[in-house]
C-alpha cells in the first residue's frame, strides 16, 4: 500500500505506469498488482479549474466563453496527462467532450523519464533500449492533434464498414490543438 500511495502522489510518468499495470495489456502482471493499481484507471485527482481554464484559453487564443456556452468544471474523467469535461459549443449548441492537458504534464513526464533513465542505465543497462522505446511512445501523447487525426481517420474508415455498432466521436478539428 505505501508504494501505491507514493505512485499516486508522484503523478506524471508514475500515473501512466500505474495505468499500464492496472490494464495489464501485455497479460503478464499478477492479479494482486492489477487490483492494487485499479485507482490509476479512474481515481486520478482533477486539476484546479483555474489551471484548466488557463490551458484552454491559451490554446484557443480567446476566452473559453467565446467557444463554449456551457462548460462543466468537474471533469468526467482524469488521466495521467489530462482530463475530460462536458461542454456545449456556442456556435452550434452541440454537446461535446473537451480533453484538456494538464499544464505541467509534459515537463513532469520528461523529468520523471530522465530520472528513471539514469537508474535503468546504471542498474539494468540491458533494458535501456526497451525503456527508450517506451518513453518515446509515451511522449507522442503530448500532442493531442495526432490523437484527433487518428480519430478522424478511424471514423472515416468505419463509416464504410459493416460495423455499425462502433461509435467514434466526431472531432472538431479547428478546435484541436497540441493541448486541447
């Protein structure tokens, strides 16, 4: 339990690592750890609403109220580098979900990775290439425009497919930025 609490306090790369352990995507993590790290999938603490507003307005280049007629301050989900909020587009009245990157996410992540890389290089140099690849893959998550482009492509591909039960949200590309 103390190890878990320490991971939760550290944030950044440790949140992401906890999420990977809890999701057990590789199928190799013992159940005791999967269970222990479940809070990393749905109990990451939210950011201060003022920080969220600052990121949004910096990314939009204008006050949030010019784009959204409604914006829920309480996030519907928090993750390792950002959080999601319900909102309503002012121009169309459409309900949307806005994903906002935490202001310090990338800097914290890069610092964490640097510190861990030093340890890996000293105590397990044979794992350095694998660690470098993992860090490289995580780093791609800091530009939400790539995620937006992937969603646009998947949505387009699925429209012509027989899989009608799969829903990919519509992306408002003009509102997508590096951190929004």
